[in-house]
């Protein structure tokens, strides 16, 4: 799993470097300052799989420690992801990695998967990946969240995610909707922090 996570980190880092975060335009900076979310969707092909997702950014009016605590609370994930019907904490390893079972419901369709969460840097950097040894309706996925403290108690949230729904009906019906929803997590986190 460590090797796979390292590969995932390299892929996501390359996606992040390809985004405007390192050379934000004045317009993009103004949008972030107004509280908008910047999203850079992407599609990535690897080993016969089709991964969608991307990177999104938002300045949230909450400090990084509070946002980190929220992200490390399983029930928060129900408000961050679309159409979640259940989030269960399955286990916490000695190294602090938490295993969550997340179930989504789209009308008569249901999909569930196990994700592993690992936080470092005083909780300001978190990685997550689909536990491929579990029974999942998601073929694969991984990503990260970075919480960069800003002045006046604000935080720049950087969220990156890639996931593979597999071939078939699920991809054709839900892929583009799920990609948009996946990139909306910083906005949802902002809303959760405000309530």
C-alpha cells in the first residue's frame, strides 16, 4: 500500500503543478479572495483505467486546526461528499490511519467503498486512498487535502482527487456529475465550517 500511495502522491503532485496554483492570475486571486472555489478538472489514463477528478482551491473563513479536526471526524464526510447515505468508521490503525466505509445513494442506485485517511504535518496535510483489498463499488481512487494557514484565521484549502468508476453503466450515468461534486469539496467544507 505504501508504494501505491507514493505513486498516487507523485501523480497528484504532477496534476497540482499543472494547475494555475503556482501562477495565479489577478482574476483568479480576486475570485479566491471573494470566496469562490477554483476548480481544475482533469482526466487521467493509467494501466487501462480512466481516472477523473482534478484539483480545487478555496479560502475558508476558519483556521487550519479547526478544519483539520472536521476532516478527521467521520460524520463530516457525509456533508462533504454528494449523496452520502452512510459513513462508518471501521478501524484506526496504530499509525493513525483511519478506515471509513462510505455509501452513496443515487435514487435506486447505491455504491460503497472503503477509504483510508492519513494526516501529517500537525493535521494540515491529509492523504486518502481507496482500500483496494475491500469490497468496493469504486475501482480505485486517491487524493489529498492541504490546509495552508492564512492571516486573520483563514485557510487556503487545496483538494486533489482522482477516481476510477470502472466501465459500464455507472461511468456513463454518473462520472461527470461525480467529478463536479468531487471538486466541490472545498466549498462544502467552507459551508460546514460556517454552520
